[in-house]
């Protein structure tokens, strides 16, 4: 992996991790374009850029990482349990789903769902819950179950949790913010597991590429979180729905 590869993938990870457009799907496509194979170095690199994204959540929401916020984090942890359990039990079956065709189809399906939800299912803005600390346990569970669909490649963890949150009555901004916080335990679990598997792959030869990827991913993820919330103050998720459909169709056309 070259420095240029590291920068490109770091930008893609940082930009797509918290948007409802599937970071995994974009990284798969980018790796194919760059001609990168799944080697020990690339696996170690994925661990590094995921960790950078985790730190971006922390630095954007430092006020939420306080002992007074235990009730909020209890709900976040409860919402994490469904995907944590299902992902652990069916990890082998989930790995078998990874293919470009599945990613493309789920991009399209997710895009259609976003358009339908925006068109028919979102309540009036005045009735939406805008404070994530007031989320009920029922809403928490629904969001947690919605996140399980993110185990299907191309679905998007952010996309599934945002859809689940919207359907339970959260505002667009609150849906995105809860999705950001929910990424913390999910990505900690994934990164921790991957680190145990690939810690031996962090070598002196790859340290520069890994370091560059980490810095780039962190900066882009940090800015993306802030800009995404600004975007949602004026716009809906329709643009993301349209993008997903176009991207999914493009994948089916160009890789078949």
C-alpha cells in the first residue's frame, strides 16, 4: 500500500463512515480501482482508520462522555446489543455475503427505502423528538434492531440506524446524532476484535502509510460529522437516497 492509497482510503473512510451511504461498500469499490488485495497490511490499515473514526466521535461529542450521561449511554449500549449478538453468532455466514453484487443491490434497496421514508413515513417536524437524551427505551430497541440490517454489506450502519430512528419519531438531526454515538460501541467492538487478529501485522515498514491513513481518516471524519449536521438543518435525506440508487446501478453496470 502506497502513501497515495493510504490517503485515498482514509478520505473515503472518514467521509462515508457516518453518512448513510456505506463506508464498507465504498472501500470495497475503491480497493478494486486501486488494485489492492486483502493482505495483512490492508487489514491492519482498516483497523487504524476505524480507530480514527472512533476518536472523531469522541472529540465531536466530548460533553456526552461524562458520568452524568450514564442514562444516555445505557440506551446506546442496549441499542448495540442486537447487532453485537447477531454479528457474533452469525459471523461466518455474514462473511459469505460479501460480494460486489450484494453491495450494489443493497445500495439500491437502501436508497429506495430512504426515498419512501422521506415521502410517506416521517411525521411533522413539530412532533419529532430532537433531544437524544429523551429517547425512550422502546425507540432505543427499535433503532437497535434496525441496525442489525447493517450486517448485510452495502446497507450502511449509519443508514440503517438513521432509518430506524426516523421511523420511531426522532428528528433528522437527532437520528444522525444517535447514530454517531451508537457507532462508538459498534466500532470499538469491531476494531478491538480486528486488532486482536491483526496486531502482528503492524510493522515498521507500514508505519508511515498507517500513520497517514489514521490522520487523514480522523480529520475527514471529524469534519464530516459537523458538516452533516449543518446539512440536515436545511435538507432531507432524499439526496442520499438518490445517490445510493445511482451508485448501486453504476456498480452493477461497470462490474458485470
